[in-house]
């Protein structure tokens, strides 16, 4: 392999790695910042967009890593963009490995083609999971990409399992591609009372109320109409139950109309807010509910676990394998089953001690998926990627922990 990295502080060479990033995000940036802080590898992030199109209200801090905006792009298809600056940036960088997120954008496809044309190791990053027919149609394309990938960087265990099903070697799959700043969020949790009380007061929920929370873009695959119907049945049985949805999206009006038709007066829809303000809703809640019909991961579920909320979720959520692996850490119900969803929520309302115990167990599990762990995973992915073409990794990278 042609080594292009700069010398490290002890004279050994560091790997120089590019990470194509669609946009800054609170579930990617902490790991990028930690890798940059360590200096074990020289990480350069190439960013397609300054903000996420589906979350324009999100205000991200200035990146704490080497960041290069790719400049103006243009739309090729409905959801696919091409940034011509990607190839010059990769050519100038002379990188030892390149991380590419998925294949939905033409920019990512072009980056993969660059890897293959120049024999630069590709680290493929995706949150793909097996959801039946739709996943099977995509499996052929994923297999083609994985055949020419040197390593994979995925969010968690369910994506890892799916890539294994597609024949990708286990020792080339690494997790942590989505990783919240767990310790920072737990710090807010430990000082939660003032924020909790103020927000509940603004929502007109007293201390006796049991608040269920959902956070996310309101789209059909997230099964929100099933949640509203489940809550309607629950609210007829428990007068202290409340449901708060934070978000917006194409099915918001449908959800609001359904709630109105069911005459739900302990139901709230709150406009989306930036990530730092959003934490107050988790602090105010008593449980988190995720009714998705299909959801590749769900950072909201992960954040709920970090904040110590008991989680009620369907099995069709990628983060379940990492945050709700058993009944001790949450409740899993069949997707689309409003009755099972209602029963699980009812159990928590009627046994608040159980709810708190489950929340604490989930939080303890969530604490293992730290930014430090995520940075370890990214560094190992880079090492594994180049190890296919060099037999002397000890002289290729500074200080990566094994």
C-alpha cells in the first residue's frame, strides 16, 4: 500500500483518513471530535451540507475536527445530490482510507468509485437492517459494495448482524457510527429537577401525571397512528397518563386530526426544537415510546435510554438490539399492534417503581456506548481497512488502543 500519512509525534506514521459526512450531526460529531483530539489518525471530514434538510432548526456548534465543506452541489434525483468537489478533495488529500456513508447520494457513489479506481481502502458506513421485502431488494446492491469494501462502520448490533447475513466478514465490521455524547447527557440527567419541573408546568402536566414521550420526524413508517390509538385506549383507563410528541413531518396533520377525533385532551404535539433544548423533554418524561413499523436505528430511543427512561418499542427498530436487549431494559411489542402497545404502556403507568427500575437498567447499559468507545471503533475500522494491503500496521498508526 502507498503510505501517504504524516509523521506522528514519535516518528511513526499516522494514517490519514477521510470521512464523507452528509451534514454535521450530534450523533456523528462527538466521535469525529474525539478522534481528532486523540491524534492517533489524521481524520479529515468532508461535509456535503451545512445543515440537515429534515432538521433545519438544529443549531450545531462549530466542528471540533478538521472539516472541509464540499461546496455547491446539485440535485440529480428527488433525494440524491452530487457535489463535484468530492473528487478533487479526495485526490488532493491522498488518503490512506475513505469512510463513505451509504449510497443514497451520488456524491457517496462517486466517492466509492474513486476508492475503487485508486485502490484506496473503502470503509463503508450504513445503518441498513433487514426489514423483509424492501431489504431483500437492496441486498444485491449492498453485496456488490461490500465485496469491494475493506471494512464497515455501522451504528450497532442489528446492522452488524445484517452485514454478516450478506456475507461480510465479522472481523471487518465495527460499531459506533451513531454515538451520542453519553456522559454529557447523563450530566444533565443528574441535575434534572429544575428543567423537569419547568417543562412539565409549561405542558400542564402535574407531578401526578405520567408522561410518555416520542421524539422524531413524523413519517408513516414510525407508526404514530398506532400510538395515538393505543393512547386513546390507555387514557380511558388511566386519567394520569399523558402523551407528548415532539416533531413535525408529512403525517403530523393526520396524527393531530386522529387525536382530535378521539377527543384526547391529555395529548400534546410540540414543534421540533434544537438538540440542546430537546433534552428538557427527556428530563420531563416518565417513559419513552417508539411505535415504528420500520426504523433503521433511532437516536431518540438511544437518548431516552441514556436519560434513564423506560422504553416501550417495537422490534422493528435498529437500536433495540443495543438498548433494549431484554425485558430488564424495556418492553418490545409487535409492530402495528395497538393493543399490545397500550398494555405495555399501562403496565408502566400502574407500576411506577417498575418503570424507574427498568429505566435505570437501560441507562446502565447505555453508558457503555460512549464517545470514547465510538472513537476506538472508528480507529479500529481504519486499521482493519488498511491491513488488507500492509503487513506492518505497527508503523502505520500512532497509539490506537487494541
